[in-house]
């Protein structure tokens, strides 16, 4: 750095020193930023691949419906039970079933009491109670849900808000059960009031631990200030999705006795949530996004309560076979498919596939029907083959749940697509509109689609949520679309900020380095688990690069192989130092690396390791299936049901599993409840679920 | 003309690394990156350019709209890595740099001095950069930077996570 002599050179010295320090520091910051972004990528790719699983699972059910020929009446019953559950009740039945008046509130209850009509004091009491971790009694919850449902029913599909009545409108994005974030928003922005309107843009539940509390608070404010508080439905206000993501499980721990009723009521409340909110005829707020076929007029007219789940298949056994043919040619004769079995009603078809042919020709129609059925089957088969990793052309073999089947199916199909698009779509930077393969539902819509849409309805601006953003919010499409995400620390403490539409930023609590390390740890743990779950496929891939059978491969080949198996689109070379600890001459001993990964997952040694791998890979699907089978939400299923589920699942997932294998599995679980299995124990035993806090 | 003697695989590997780093910052997945992030990308590939050097590089590849295309970046960056330009600053050099700012040679620098030097001299820090550094670097009780400890801490953090070898 030179020697000291005169003041000038001293200044020159410090100048040079400053340059060096700045240079060095900026390098450090850049590294941190890269780590941050990589970690973010990891979380996102894993999350989206989970959502894909959800759709795969759903397709699996559809496939079962179409293909599975039960070998016994028992199996037939078993299958149909999977689908007929979740009946939507008629009004009177619902009231009777979810009756709350007979529920006594004991004197020992110290939580808040509600009476109707609700007043602002009730809201305050609830907020305070929840802050002190108290719970609301089931009776009040049910009562609240009944009143909410009554209120929601009279609302239109698209709520209208006018800013001339209230001075401010605040829009909040996904909350996902994170009550603290809602409190923070209320604290910083104020509670809903006649001068302070709020729009909550869906995804109130799942993932976070306090979904029920959030719903109670939102519904309470909705009833107290019906003109000022607006709720939009999100894709998580959906029964099928709830089964997977924890809302259902959470409810049953809260109230074993009444959990079932509460859940039923929620199903029937969610479907009545409005689909969109329009402010001043200028700003449209929807949960997901739009597509190039989004039609606001159609959306306004549909009966939104028919869509209990946009992912759920529901049928009535007797009458379902007929209407399709009836509507077309007036004859009540069921078609037959290639196998000669009675055709499962094709209530769902790819919107883009060939139009129904001229219906006068019945023969032609049958042929067309058989062909499209075959196509569907083939697609499902392909989707079920988990070793295949090409991105599939997704066919919507999911259907709406229908309350009545009198009307022609084609209209239902269109309506269903409208709702699906609103709840599941994401914006993309490229022009055009294509299927959202990552999520498995809805579309990716480009700036041109936005422009056209806004133009068509004379709108200025779209606000949506549905995607977690690191800063809590993000503009795109020439600032015509705003994404708002309110659940902070969504993946892990420090992963992202929450935001609401007043561009507020939450405060830093930890230093940047601390935050990044913590989040990183979490991300890499999840990634290592994923790697473990694909052990066999990885070995095969590695071996293909190790022709001489040395047991080693280059790091470059490691990266290529891992991406080809996992398909997460991650920068593996950047992540490698965190995943691969030791190498020799730049070569990796892959077998021992995989062994290390396995050791991290505390596995049960006596269980076949390939079976374990299968369980890990499909764990969320397994959990969902169990919960569907467990119709009374008791957490118990019979031994037989367990075996059957497992057999079905494994046969259609192309997993080889002997009967002994299944029995070993079952024997390792402690089931002493008269042939019933507490599947929570099963899942926890294999660390398939995170411990839920009690 | 070094490339003539190197293993083919090496260049391919370098290109893959560059592409990966680039894509992390490619928000719209269209093989372009905002020019302002180029410095970050270059640095996370193991290089220690100063701001002037970053700007010089950027000038070669920046489009009129401020974005940089992958193919241009790849071309320029591969050369940078092969030539081993912008080498890391050795630990002792950084130590001397801190010492140069420590007028009284007492082992620490006061907050005021630090701020003065780094925001007024050299390739000046922005307000935000300065604040971020202070949050971690300063000892809150004395409001001074004990640079030996600070430097050690940062070095440890780095090598633990990203030992980058070409």
C-alpha cells in the first residue's frame, strides 16, 4: 500500500484502503445475495412440485374410477366410499347436522362469548382472547359459521366496493393461518371500520397453525361491517386442498367431538365465498389470476356454491351414467367403452379436444366417446408413472362436484374452467396464455392477456395473490398487475416479508447473515430429504456416467444427473458445496454420499429401504388418502382399509410390494385398538409429518 | 490462446457454472438479466472486481434497454474466469487496508471515521451499504469496528459455504 510521507500520500493511502475494503465488502454482500436467491429457488421449486403432487393425486383418483375393476364387492364399496364422502347437504339437513344450539357451553369455559348480531366489542374480545392463545368454544364457532353462510349466500359472485363510502381500502394477500401477520396488519393499519375497508384475497388457511382463528376473526368482522369487509375465495378454500395441507388435521385436534361438524360447515361456507372484488369498477381483485377465456359476465352468473372443490370428483351412483347421453340424443342408454364395461361418465374432457361430433349420429358419438375415454386413460397412465419425468400435457380429468346432473355437461365444464383459472393462475412475463403445468391447474397469462382483459372491461389494474414474493409484493405486466402476499416468513423465519397493499415493509429483526443462514439450513434440509426420496433413480443415473464401475463420478456429471432425476431446475453447481462434503480429485463416491443422506433421515432399519424411499416420496399423497378414507375424522382406519389403500396405491404407482412387505410395515406400528390403526402414529413414526404443536 | 491446452470439459463446465449463476438472477426466465445485477453475479462466481472494473465489463455487454443477454455475458465471463482475472484479495492485504484507516493503531476504528472514509473516499458506499455494514460490523457498546475480528468472521462465513474452484 505504499509508505507514509506527506499528507497527500496519506490521503492517497486511505483512499486506496477504502477502495480495497469496499471491493472486498461488496464481494461479501454479493455472495450473500446469491445464497439468498438460491435458497428461495429451492423452496419455490419444492413447493410447486408438491402442488403438482396434489393434482397427480387427484388424477390418480379419476384413474381409479375409470380403470379399477374391483374384484370383490368389498373393494367396490371401498372405492366408492372414497368418492361419495363429502356429500353436500341440503339446507335443512345441514342445519340439523351441524346444529349448535344443543351444544352446552360449560361454566368452566373462560373464553369469549358471542351473541348475534355481532358487535364491535365481540371482535375486540376475540382478538384479545386469541392473543392470549385462548380458543373459541365450538358452539360459537358453529353459530358463527351458520351466520356467515347466511350472509355470504346473498352476496354476488363479484363484490363491488366503492371508495366514496370509505376513505381507504386495504387489500391483504395470502395469510395461510399465520395469525401474527394478521395482528401485525391490524396493528399497523388499523382494524376494519366504516372508514377503513378491507379486502382479504383468499388462502386464509393451511400451512400456518392458526387457520381457525384467522377465519373466526375474518368472519366476525365480515358480519359486523358487511359493507366494508370483503373476502375472496382462494385456492386453499377448498376441501381437497385442506385435506392435504393441514387445515383438517388442525381442526380435529382442536375439538375431537365437534371437529367433524365444524369441518362440514367450513366446506359449505368456503363454497359461498365470492370469487372476486371490484373496486370503483376499476380495480379487480382475484386470488390467482386470469386466462384468455376469463369472462366476467359468465362469472357473475354461475352458481358458485356448486364448486365445493375445484379438484374433487363427486358422483351419484345411479343417475350419473345417463345424463350425458340423454342430453345429447334423448335416449337413456349408457354407452360402452372398449372393454365392454359400462362407461364411467365422462363428465370431464379436455376443453381443447375435439368437439362432440354431430349428435344425430349415435354411432359416431359412441366412437368418439370411446376414443376420448381412451385418451384420458392413457394420459392418466402416463401421469401415474413416476419414473417418467417429461413435462406432461396436462389434461383436466378433474371435475366439478355437482349438486344436480340435469344440465348438459359442457356448460359445467366451461364454468368450472372459469373458476379454476381465477383461483389458480399465475402471471408470466412472456406473451400468450398456456396451461399452468407447475401447479397443475389454471393458466400462465402474459401481459397481452392482461392488457386485453383490462381493456375489455374498462379496468385499470389487477390485484392478485397466490404467489409468495420475497418482498411481500411485486408488480408486473407494466405495473398493471400487483401480487400481494401477506404471510411473512412463509417458508421459514427470514424467507420473505409479508406485505399488504400499502407497500408496507416489516421490520428486520435479525441481521441479514443470520436470517440467511437459518433459512438456508431449512431449505437444504428439505432438499436433502428430496434427494433421499429418489435414491434408486439417482443410483441408476449415476451409474450411467460410471461405465467402468469405479463407484465415482465427476462433480459435473453429478450435477447433470441430479437435475435429470429431480427436475427442480435448481443451480446444482452453486449448491453443491452444501450438499456434497468430501471429494477426491474432484470425483464423488456416489454410493457413500447416498448412504450419508440416508443416515440423516432417521430410518427404521428393518423396513426394506426401497419401501422407505417410496413412502418418503409419496408421503403427502399418502396422508391425503388416509384422511379421505378416515371419514369420521377420528384418526383411525381399520387394518383392512389400510392394507387395501396400500395395495391400490402401490399397484397404480408401479411400486413393487409384497404382502409381506405391507405386513412388516403394519407390524412395526403399535396398533392396539381393535384392529384399527392410528395413522397419525404411522405417519409420525416414519417422520412423514412434522410434529404438530399441541 | 491458453484455451488450446485446456481440457475440453473444463470450458463446458465453466460455461455451465456461469449459466447457472446467471439464471439465478434471471427473473423472467428469458435469458436476460438487469444490468445492475451483473456485479453481483460476477462476484458470486468467485471474482473480486471493483466497481470500475464491473462497469467496464458491463459496458461491453449491456443492451440499450439496460439488460444483459446470457450469450454475451457467457462469452465475456468465460474469458474472465479462464484468465483468472479479479483475483481474491488476500487476507493480509485487507488487514493492512483496515490498519491504514486506523490512525492510532489501536485495533479498532470508530464509527464516525469508518463512515467518513467509506462514504466519502474510494468507490463510495451508498447510505444503504454503509448501514448494512454497520449493523453487523459495529460493536454496539463501543460503536467501534474491531476489524481483526470482523474480517475473520466474514472469511469464515465465506469459505464454509462457497469454496469455488475453477
